[in-house]
C-alpha cells in the first residue's frame, strides 16, 4: 500500500547504490580511515564553508545524538531541550542511559525561544541550591523541528548568543537538516556558523543510513573515535558511510533531493487544502500535519498509509504525511484522489 | 596494494548488492518490522533448527556484544571471559561503559577451559567476602576465538554444563562464526544448542554490515527493542539488515562463503609452510598467524598489506593474514610469490 | 545566629549520643550484620506492623533514593514524579546518573494526583511509538512533600491502585516521614501498607545521619547488599545506623520527636499569622512557608536565619521556616519578637 | 568474643565522641560548609604541608575511591591497579558501575612496580589498535597495600615519574594511611608530595566513619560538590565529618593512634613468632598475616575471632589479625595465651 508515514520507507537514492556497486571490490582500510570518508569530509567542509570542521560519520540519529551529547557534556551537566524534543521523548532515554538529565523547557510549534531559555538560565544561576542541581551544559534543538518548523536567523542568533554568554554548547540535530536549509532563512553554511556542533542527516535524506556529525570550533572531544567505539558505534566497513556522503555531496545531490522532497510536500499541502482540510504546525519542509476526524482516518487508512501523530481535540486527530527523495508527483496525485 | 589485513576490506557479496538494488524502491515499515527481516529470521531459525529462537539484527560486533551483555546481566553481575577476549581488550571498555566488570580468566590458544572456569567459580562461591565482589552472571567466548581456534564439542559441553550449574548465561560471540562452523566439530545447529545466546556475524562474512543476535531459550530481555533503541542502535531502515541476512541464508550462501574463505586460508597456510615459515595458533579457520622477523615484515610490507599482531620474542613477530569471501586463488598466488 | 533554615542544623537527639557512647567499646561485626541493626529492624517491623518487611540502613536521602530506584528499575524504565519532586530538582541528576529518566508530571501543592497519573499512563500505553519511549516503572512521591503537604488516605489509595493496574512500584520518599505520620490521615502502619517501598528518614528527624529503607512485599532486589556496596554506600561500622534507629524506635522516641517538632511549627505559624503574614502551601508538618517582601527579608535576615525558597510575584518571596527536635518554644518566641 | 578481624570493630576514639557531644546543640550550615569542616581542612593542610590542597570529606573508602576516580577520569579512560587492589576485587564493581575499566597489572606482595607499569604503558602506546582500547588515565595504589606492605620512597618516586611522563593521575588509597606513614620511609608530607590525589582514612583509624579526600595540585574536578551529590554522597550534617577530622588532627591524635596500633601489631607478631608460627606478607603496619593449619584455625576460632584470608597451600591457610586504636596489650596477651 502507498505510504507517506515517513521519509525512510525506501532504500537509497539510486546514485548511492550505483557507487556502492562500483566500489564494491575495492579493498580499503576500516573504521572510517579510508579515502571515501576523506573525500566526503572534504566536500562537506566546502559545503559548509568551514575548512577546520572535524567530521565523523555515524549510523543513525539517536546514536549520533547520544554519542555527541555524552561526549561533550561533563558528568554534572544536562542538556536543555524543548519538551517535545526528540531526545526528550523518542529516544528511549538514550541520553539518561549515558548519565545526563534532559532539562525540558516549553516548546512553541516545536521550537524553544530565547526568552524561556534566558529565564531558565537566570533562575538556575540565581538559585542558592545550584550545587544540588544539574548544571546546564548544552542547548539542543532540531532543525527542522519535530513539527517541521524552522527557526529564523534571528532566533538562532539569539539562542547562540545565550549559549556563549552561559558557556553552553549549542547543538543542532539535523536529522532532516536538508529539508530545512533549502527553504528557510538559514543555508547550510549559516547553520554551520550559528552553532558549535551539528549533524547532517543522511538516513532520512537519501542514504541507506548515516549521519555526518560536525564539530565546528575545534571542539571535538578528545579520543572521539575511541568514544564512538566505546558506544559500539564504530562501523568496521566505515567506507559505507564515506561513499554515501561522498555521493550526496557530489554535484549538489543533497540539495537537489531536499528541494524535490519539499516541493512534493508543497503538493501534498495543496492537495489537502484544495479538499478543505486544515493543516497544523504549518511549515515549508517535508512534513505535512493535517487535522482529520476518526472517520476520515479510518477510511483513508484502507487506501494509503500515514501516521496518526497526536490527539487534537475530542474528535480530531493530527495526522502526518511525509515526502522524501522517492516521492513522485504521481503518488501525490493518488493521495489527492483519495482524500 | 593487495591486502590480507582483515575480512572486512571489501564491500558485500555481489548477491547482497543485487538484492539491495532490486528492492530499493519498495516501501517498507522501519525498525526491523518489515517482511525482509521476517523472512531472514525464518531462514535462520531453520538453519539453526530452533523454531522458538528470538532474533534481532544489529549493525556491528561490539554493538551486539554490548547490548546483549548489558541487556542480560543484572547490575551486580559481570561477565567471565578469556583475558584475550575481544570484550576485554578491543572494545574500548564498551562493557564497563554499561556498568559491568569483565572478569578475565587465562586464555589457552585464545580459549578458556572448564578447569579454570570451575576453579574461578568455586573460589568465588567459597569467598566470605562474596557480597563485596562482582557476581559472575555470564560466560563469554568467541567461536572461532581471536586466534582463529575452535572449541571442541566436549569443551563447549563442559563450559555449558558449568554455566547451568552456576546459573550463568552462556554467550557466544560469532563475529566469524561461519568460518568455524564449516570446519570444526560443531555445526551451526550444534552451536545453537550448546549455548543460551549467540550471534551470527555478517560484517566479516559477506555483508556490508550486520549481525544476527539470537536468544535460544525464551530468554530475550524484556522490551529488547527499546533496549536497542536506548543504546542508539535501532536502524531506521531496518530492512537493510533483513535483506542482507535473507540473502546470506538463501541457498546456503553463508556456508558457501565460509567454505571458500577457509579454503583460501588453507592455501595461505600452504604457501607459508612451503617457504618454511612457522605458523602459530595453528587453526583451520580464516586467520593465519605467521612468525616473521622484522626484516621479513619490512620487506613484505612494501608489496602486500597484513597485520603485525604481537611480539613473539626479541626478534620475531606474529603476523596475521586473513581471507574472506573476496579472496581469490590468484591473490594467494601473488602472496606466495612475494614471501 | 538563631536559624530556622532546615531540620538538620544540630547534631543528634541526646538519647542517640548517649547510646553511641555507651556502646562505643563493644566489638561488633561490620556492614550492618551486627545485633544493633538486627534489633532496630525488629522494632521497625513492629512499628509498621509488617513482620516480613526487609530493611536496609543507608546514610542519606539522595543516596537512598538513588540506590532504591536504580535497584528496582529495569534499564528501560523511568520513574514518574512531580515536577517539583526532590529527585527531579535537587539531587543533581543522581537518578539519571544511574541511567534512568525522571518522568515529571505536574505538581499541585507539591503532590501529584491520580487524574494526571492516569492520563500519563493511558497516553503512554496508547502511543504507537511506545517502543521508542521510556517505560514508566515506578511512581515516586514524598510524604510529606517538598512543600510540607500531605496526601490523604484516598489519594494514596488511588495512586497505589494505578500502580498495581500498570505494574509500577510505588515508592515513598520519607525523608520527613515522621512529621507527616503524626499529623495526617496516614499512620506509619498505613504508609507501610499503602506502598511497595519507602524509607523512614533519620537525618532530618533526630539522627546524626541515616535512613531506613523498607521493602514491604518481598520485593527486595536480589543481592541488595552488593548493590549498596557497588554504589559506595555500605558503611563499614554499620552499627552506627543500627544504634541510631534502635534508639529512635525505643519507647516511641521517633513519634515523640516528630510531635514536638510539628507543635513548634504550629507555634511558628501562629507567630506569623498573629503578625499578619500570609502563609502558602499551608500544611501541618514541620515546614512553614511565609510570604515576605524583599525589605522584610533583608531586615529579618540580620537577626535570624531562614531560607528564601522561591519568587512569589514581582515583589514577594516565599520564605521557609523549619522546626526540628531541637527547636524550643523559647526560640520561637525570639522569632515572634523579631517579625 | 575477643576479635582481631579488622580495624573497624569498635566505635570511635573517645576524643571524637566527646567532641560530638560538646558540639551537639550548636546550629551549623549543612553539606560541609560549616566551621568544623573548615578548621579540619586547615589542620590537614598544615599536616601535609600543602596550603593549596583542596579537601573534601566523604563517608567511606569505596565511596571515596568511586567518586574520586569517576570524577577524575575521562569517559574513555581506565585506571591501572594491582590485580589484588581493593577497587579490582572488593568494591563490587563500583568503578565499572561508573563506566570505567580497571586495568589490572600483577601484584608483588600487594604492590605494583614501575617495571611492570612501564611495560604496560609502552605496549599500550605501541599498539596499532590503541583507539579500540581503554586509555590508561590513572594509576591507583593503596598505602599500605591490602597486605599491609609499604612502598619505599624510591618506589613511589618511580611510579610518580611514570605517571607524569604518560599524563596519568597518581592516586593513593589511604584507607589505612596513618598506619603506614608512622612506620615506613614516607611521612604524611612525603605522601602528599608524591602523588596527585590521595585520601586520609578515618573509618579504620579511630573515626566513626569518614575519609578526607585531598587534591594536591589544583586538580579538583569542576563542580566537585555537585559530583559528590550526584553520587548520593553529600552528607547533610557534614559537620560530623569535620568534627571528627578536626579532632583527629588536633595535637597529633591521628599519629598517636596509628603508632599505638602499629605497636600492638608488633606485639601480635612477636606473640605468633614466639610460638613458632610463620608470618607472610611480613610488614610493619597494623595487619598481621599468619599461616595456620585447618586444625589450628578451628581450635583458635572457638576462643577468638580473626579472618581466614586465603588458601596458602593444600593444608595451610593465611589468617589475618588486625590491631586498631582500641587494641590493648591485655587483649594481645590473651591472644598469646591462646595460640
């Protein structure tokens, strides 16, 4: 059955599979020391305009968040994040498993804002019992957020300024980064200059799997390869990750994939609007959130698959439709015909 | 340069790449709930003759060891293993990172024996200070061992009997399992009946990556998928793992790959012996350990790559040559001509 | 300067010091296996009317919470608690340090209620993404709460019923338990029958230090002494704890101490009310919360010490005055004369 | 029954109890910020001749080792120690619980030597697979050792030189430090200048409980009080620790206690030798190890208590007799009459 449940339903962009086949019999060293990883890193450094960036390839989003956050925080530190943040809700406690508290502050359309953040930090540093509390050591956001929304340039700058003022690492979860950078106010280069650490998601953007974790300011934790190994996350055939990112950052393939997927999401938005459905968390990236009644959901679910995201009110639910590199106009047309 | 350094130098067996391409555009659900994972599990259950086995696919060996061991042990328990064991030496403290002590006992050609094990356990349970010590909760071995050696049927039975007597989980690290089961006294089915938990390695046996972790006796830790997620190890496109193992267990491909690789290792052994080199840890699996002088190493290294494993005595080193699915007779001939 | 900042300002109740002196030269075995620990346990079992209770003595409240919670939860589980709960705010992340998420739900006068709890649990078990989330494994409350308030019998019964329904351990932090049981609807025996695990605080109720952790339903984690040791919390001269609790549970000393302290708190309440101060979180235990302006605080602070607890509104603060076994009527009179 | 099983059989030195009584009704702030802690720290700084030392009081030895080691090590680091070391054998895996591997090297009479240490470090840094291994970050010894033996000045200097060369923290477990410094080549001041971090044991040397952890070189981990709290080890009535150490370091009481105990141990040695018993691990501190047959043990155990430490050979056991501040000449005479 046709599905719009998420952006990791298919395999990989054909270019990636092609390159995996072409290089299959080559012998390379393991653990990410090969030439494909090297080449991919060079291309990414160029794309983010930061020749000093330090880049590591990992297999998935939760893994990347867990290792980056555990690697960067001191034992007595926690990470501030929106209460709707992925690390706070949907990573099975992976951050706490490594010993760190997630310090949740309110979300607004999936985003945190600098007013709430400032208040949290002021209160913390004014508290007499501070020594008995978890020190904030990092601010985590995702770009786009869980709801597909984007931070404005000003919003990122304000958060980053607070991070610098309070000596916090600013970390951006970029599981869907591409879908955001081709649309919002912030390009890939901007993102790379508005935070300390971020990752470029591959799993949800055309790769079989893989994320590129980037330390922007000579701030890589010491012996980080060992830290990755200690977390069980060092891929023996590390070239798999290098080859995929080398391919994604060749001839702007990454950008192209994201633009196309966002356009397909626009088509989905138009389809629902043309049938008078109401959208929520309206955004311009690849996730479309639509209000539906229980009856509408049940009927549509017999023809096409999608996620029921949350309850909206007594009778209404928030549903989610997601596009990817593999979404075709034809599929959107089928969806339009069914709603 | 031609390399024999390890068994993960190339990509994947061509059948695997073919199947990844064929299925690329199909939409499947994520996180290992797809039909390919299901099919692969059925094939493995048949291959190990255990219809009740519970199987999970993970990405790498250290990851699999870490999650299985942390998932199975109680907080106050540690895992007994050879002092040369992979988890004791080459996993960057991944077991300890999860809170558990590795209880090392002496290795003999890479193996532990039931005499030492019995003695360790007797002493522990006779100790008045037992409550201040780490309780043994598991025995870990690898098959083949780090040195390519194999346990006899009797040796496995004796260890397993002790595990049952002392209520320990018997866990077999099968990173290179196939290379062992096609040669030694124990078939895949035997292994599956001589332990509580084991994994079938894919990374070192023809897959791009992937290991199949198998709980044999209805002994899966509760909510194990959540445990995997918590470790950052739940692959979004889980079908990648299912497709690869489905392919490896189709028409005995896994067995075929291992037989061929072991034959190539035999050829390497013959080559060295014919040139009067001395072998150590002599075994019948895919790792060949050869004694060389510093001069021999330096000269050969200019032509072919291999690992210098350890010092043997003042002037002699133990080197390692490894075969895989991709090793050809032609390459072994080149090696023979160079030594 | 006279201080009302907390209930651990002085040493121990004189009876305790006396007994420590009397027994000082006796030789006993270590680690809590001595006769004083045994005797104290018997007295506590009688006091809580549970001959099968399993009791362990620990040194402090955070330590007890940490070890009890880490000992009882499975790795994939978290603990539900009021967002104002001690483990969520003032234990420096001790629970997360051991790998577990604190699942905060709203507080109402320091308490959680069964409606919010039911909603949290219903939503969790209705969530399709449940496997990617932290499973609730325990409910934590404190009695009295951080704000000195008490749960009614009905409130405890409702929470405990939900715990049973959803297979959660119900754990009561009794750092100030005595101050509550001598006043509210629930006696010590009631508490012991309305939860699975709780502790009787000593540090804040007359002891030099020490808490008695009680497993009510044959639910002690296996090898719990080893778990305590592993947390660095097994006192060599364990008799120190036994002697203190033996003394506190001799001739109802514990109850007597608490009654007196609560009466002193009543006097403090009367003093503030007679001078037209407004109280908040009004309760009947040993903590009195008073609204004061900045000027009032500054003036009073020159004469007597107390805690400024929180901001109330722009110009008003919540202050806290605490009584203990050592608070005298004379001291309260001095306070009255100063406000 | 008269017991020589260990040095924590009685309560506290009478001077300590006296001071606890004298100060009992004073009100002080909590968590170690009080004047008694301050005064004790000043006295210790003088005693170790290091005005810049940073001192924290904790409750027990395992707790101190755990927090110091976890606080000082980076996540990827482990601690080198004798295979007989307390942290490796008798702390229930407390170090591993905090994520760190104990890297055991051979003991010789309970001590490590610089030759073995140098070899371990050379091999580690020569290993090509270093990134897959646990980095050594600290050397742990105890002074005296588990067997009561002492390191010579030269031995400590050699180990410390290696620590500096390889950037390792040198940590000395001083659970019984006093018994060593009054006898061997190294005074308290010497110890304090021959390592980076150490602790002065109180529990086994006259206190009810308590250890003084000392950072010698401005090397305290940041926010260390919070780290202590996070481990559940921050005592509310911190003055209990301050008062005890203030008392122990008043008028050389600590030294006096240790000298007396060591003299009593000498008497015990003489007693056994005069009856032709053989001693092992012969040393000059407060632990006496005596060889006994099973019959001898069984007979003596009916009259006096002591520890059976280990098997020596088929028919012989190593027993242990320990003296403390409370051991009297009269008791040693009784022992002499029974053996």
